[in-house]
């Protein structure tokens, strides 16, 4: 809502009424709006207030307030910023989450607003001039840390500032150097290239040279020599001592304090935390170690909230806590996922948004009075793929799969498991979508075999199909759309199910077309309708649905009082499929004859209120990392397609279903492993949203993303069809040659597992003389964290052209990129020009070209085409380096 309160600062007038960012800078103890052209430019001597507003499709606006404090901000401005953030929160109806952001220690969420980075400017902001007085361009050395959001910090311009673990940017008046420490990850280097581009465009007007420098490379390269000359000449960078490596501390103990109105902290005397502890007229501090939350009850006054914030900041100072401790301020009812995760059995928010609930209730009242109410279109029911493809369905039957004939493909049994293959036309090729459908009453052996059989079929299928696991009653919308019509009967046909019920003495309820049965009809259109056989009792009815009751002698159609005309149409269509012979008796709710209730075992209570659908929020994207059995999840805020980095495994949590996205260069070796990671994610329930372990899981591989996945992004197909690791791709884009890195057609998942992908050979890369560099012993160790696992797979980027510039004297935009992992220009004859080495010795992998040294020489009479002539000395240097090693070994 907009602000109109008299006691609110006039600078906040109209704040929060539009989606996006609004920023105010504190100048002489007053709020000054920062123009959009200056968003992301923060001065170290100032404090800022940042309001992020999101306007969802339905319901009220969502707000988050951040107040940013520069390293040189004085205490008065800091306190003023804190008070103004509270004032803005109160004016917005106390419905915001507030964060304190310190320069260099900002939260990932805050940094995600200002991609690719924030580079603080020394000095004070001036609203009149809009820039730092007397600002002049100077050399600066920056560290870049982070793989999805980047923390930028300026360090002293000295060789001693460099190390092997980080990525550095040296910004000079005419040239930008990117120095990559040998232990830095590919993702960090790629992200740093975005920062380089940002500096080039904003500080140099897009007109300067850019060079990449790799830690440990030869000084003979002109860029390397120029780089080290700025530091007074080359000298080895010392290795970090073991004592300097910070060990991961154990999970900190969580403590809850009640904050009195006088600002005194009183620790609660309970070991387990429960929501009931939090009283609505009090403020509390939750100390979680690296992060502290201040919880403010709805009935607390503004003065009490100010006191609690001051008391918390004093606590940090007196306890000598790290300056990196994050402070988050929450109002009752707006608790974040992380905060709720520290409490036992925090109640789930299952109620719909007030707007949705009110709309549904009004519609229900009019329906009960006999009025026709026009139905609004269902969300998320659009078929994002061509649903007129080819369908194959197998039933798991013991150790075998039984292919169902076409007339039986749309008839499932709750006691069985099925494997579904749907082939549909995609972009220039057919795509495959697989499901393992798990019946709710199926036996465990059939469930395991369904997954195993699906994986076997996927491995033998051309291309890289999408696969998914779906449990009965939890099916995703896309599953129903490919069937269009589906009937799910009770009982089962598989051998194991029959054996199980026989051993347990359970009555066989398998539908045979004659037995009395009750079906609930559901769906959104003739292209998405289902009939589900439910228990033959009155309590199975629901006023929101229509039902079919079949006996040996008659058939009823029951119309719920809250059902729609659309439901009635689906009822008629489904009746033709279940029993087209008997003449139906139509019954409206409230006018049922006794014979109807007798067939259901007597009249009983059933749900008569409108069935409310939970409001589905926007999806969340997470990175997954496994370290020696330790499973870690980190959210990526304000995500985009660029966050799908090829070295990562990510989960897109859409609440009703999740997608596990596997990068071509990730450490995941199979889709079964990816499915296991998805199950672990569901177990963690990171968002504390009550995710069921039966939530559908899709497995999606890079380059084969289906439209129902890409719809969550502003999708650029050209980015999805690039080859190389993240660093190489960003380098190609900056050089303006992304088309040179197109992914070749993949035959199978196996061809691009860690063992076979070209860049997966980083630990034993192939060089120009055909000899392989020995890999680190750690390269074969699995289960490392994000940074180390990346290092194991990619110890250093492929030697490629180092210029990222326009107008460089050493190259042009027409130059080709050549790397050890990228196809070079085609030789005229394979036998005479180059030998092929398979990445894993098999024929399913990408081939690496190896040329004789004579053809790589500058004076060669038959030079290899497509190689940057100015960079041949680098290849020669590698050749002589390895030749010396061989000669020394032979000696």
C-alpha cells in the first residue's frame, strides 16, 4: 500500500506502490531519493535505505527493507537509518522483513538486486552533483568472491594482496586484468568476468583492453609480463599456511532471549523452541551464531521495537561478535523460512491468501443460491509441450515390464506401478518425457523396480530425456495433460500385488466393470480430466465435485452443490468412458433417493465447504552440494537463466513439484543419483513449507530443458546451446563469439557424465604433444563442497585466447576460440592431420583433436587452420615444458 500518514517522512510518499527497487540515501540527517541511474552505486561514507517491492498476481504487495551501512558511516547516520527503516515498515502496515547490510558483508538477497555486483565508492554521496567531489580515475585491485552473487572488496595495490584461492581484478586506466588464483573455482572466475564487463562498460565506456591471467602461467606471455610489471616484476605467491585455513565450526547452539522494554536481554530457560513461546506483546532475539533475528510481536509499540534493535546491536558489540553477523528483523506473521526452521513443528501456512479465499467464498454462496458463476481459468494448466505425441505405457509385473495396448493405456490401478514414455515434437527433434507412476497401494518391490526399469529405458533412448517420479494423488499437471483422459481404479493387476493381498487376507477390490464403485470426477477441460475410484462410503463425497456411482443394476451421477458447469461437462464425458450402456440417473446434492445412500452403506457426513486451493507462490532456486555425506543447500535469490551454471546441480522448487537440473560439467554421474538428491531436498524441506516426500520430482539435464521448465525463466535458447565450462562460455560471450561454443548433439547421458565430458578431464588434460598431465590425487575423490569439487574437475581453465576487448592490437572479433576441450577447425585428413582421443576410450564421447608439433609451428608449411597465430607460443611453451619432463624422466 502507498504511504499517506502524516507522521511519515515525506520522502516515503508513494513508496511501495510500484514493483521494483526504491533507494534513499541519508544526507545531513534527511532522506534523499537516489535516481534509478545511480542504483547500485553506494558511497562508503553514507547509509542507505532500500525497499524491494513485489506485486504478486493475487493478494497484497510484498515488501523487504534493507538498510545499508558503509564502512565510513558515522554512528548518527547508522542509527537514523535503523529508525527510518522501522518508520517505513510501520507505514507499510508492519508487513515487511528488515535486514541490516554492512559493506562487504551483504546478504545474498541484497546483492541479487544489483547484478553483477556492488563496488562501493569512497567518499560521500552528493544529491546536487550526484558524484564524489574531486573523483579521479585510479588504479584499483579488487577481490571477487562468490559464484552466484559476488562480494567485491578493494585491497591494497600490492603483490602481497594476491593469493591462490581468490579471483582478482586489476583495473587500470587503459586495461583490465583478471587474475585467477589456481585454487579458485570455475564459477568464481566466470562470475568475475561479469564484473570485468561491468567495470569496462561503466568505468571505461566500453573502450579498454581486457586480459586474463592464470596463476602459475609462464611470464613469456605479453599480458602476463605486463601484469607483473605493475607489481614491480614477477615473484612467486607464497602458499597459504595450514593454520590460515579456517575450519568449519560445528553448528552453533541457538539461544532465545526476551527483550524487556528497558532493553535487557533475558534468556529463555528451554532447550527446545516452540512457537507458543513467542508472545504477541513482546520482542525476542534469536541468536543463531552467524545470524541474529529480532522477532517483534504484532502488539508491540514502535518505541519497543527501536529499543529491541538497539539492545541487539549493543549485544553484538559487548560480546565481541563478528562484524559479519547478519541482523534480520521480523514482524509476527512474517517469519522467514530460516527463522521458522529453528522451531519445532512450526505450524504450516496452508490457508490461502485472503483475496483468493474471499473470492472463492463469494462464488460458493452464489452457487448455493442457484446462480450461475463464471469460472475463472485454472492456473498452471496450460500445455507447454505438444500433447499430441506418442504415448507408451508399461505395467511393472514382477521382474518384467508389460506393454499395455493402446485402449488400456489410460486405465491405471492403485495397486500397480507404471512406466510412461511420451514422445513429442520439439525444436528440430523429437523429445522424450518419462514418468514412473507409483500407485498408492502398490508394494515396495514394484516401486523400486518402476524406477529401475525407467532408468534402463532412458539409458537406451536416444537424446537426453526428462524423467520424473509421480505418486498417485500427487501427480503434476503435465502428467495429466499428456494422458488427457485417465481413470484410476482400485486394486491391482501385478503379480506382486495379488500375492501380497493373498498373504495378508485382504479382499481384492480390483475393479472388473461389474462391482459397485464410486468415482470422483475432476479436471479442468476435456484435455485434462480424470475419474478416481474412491472408497464406497458417503464420507468420500465432497460438495465441490461430481461423482459417478455404479452398481450392477443402475448408475447415478451425483452433482455437488459447489461444482461448476465445467465439472458437469466433464461428468458427462467421463460417464461415456466408464459405462456407456446404462442410462444414468442424475442426482443433485440434497435430493438423493434412499437407494443412493444404501449403495454407499448409509448416509454420513462429508465435506460441504468449498475446497480451497492453496495459493502457489513464486518458485525458488537452490544449489546443491554434497561434502562427504554432508548435504548443503543454498538459495539463489532473484534468479535468472545465467544462474544455471554448467558445473552445478540445482533444484527449482515450484512447491507442487521440484526440478533437479543437472549441468553437463557437474559431478552427478547418473539420473538415479540426481533423483536421490531430489529426495534428500524434499526431506530437508528448506522453505519449511511442509513439502511431502511424494512431491513430483523432475530430472532435467542441461541443453534439454523442456518448455514447462524454461517458462520460469526469461529463456534464451542460444545460452542453452553453448559448450565449455562457465568461464569459457562467459569469455566467448564477451568476445562476441558464443556461436563457436555450441554443444554437439549428445547421444546419451553417459556421454556427458563427469568421466566423459571434455572439461571433466581437467585433472589429466591432453596437451599438444599428446602427453597427459598427471592429475591431483584428490581428483578422484567424490563428495566435496562446491569450491573443492570444482577444483577437482577443473584445476584451471582451458588455455584460450586471453583478450576480451574491442580494438586490441593483438586480435579482433573474428578470431576463433580454440581450447583443449573445444572442437577446432576440421582437418583435411584425419589420418595425416590429427589423431582422435576418446575422453573415456569409448565411441560415445566427444573427440579431442591432437595435432603434430610441426603443424603448430609458426613457420609450418601446413599450419592448422582456426588457431590464433599470436598465441602459438603458448602451445609451444607447453610442448617444451612437457618435453623437458619426459627427458628428465628418461635420464
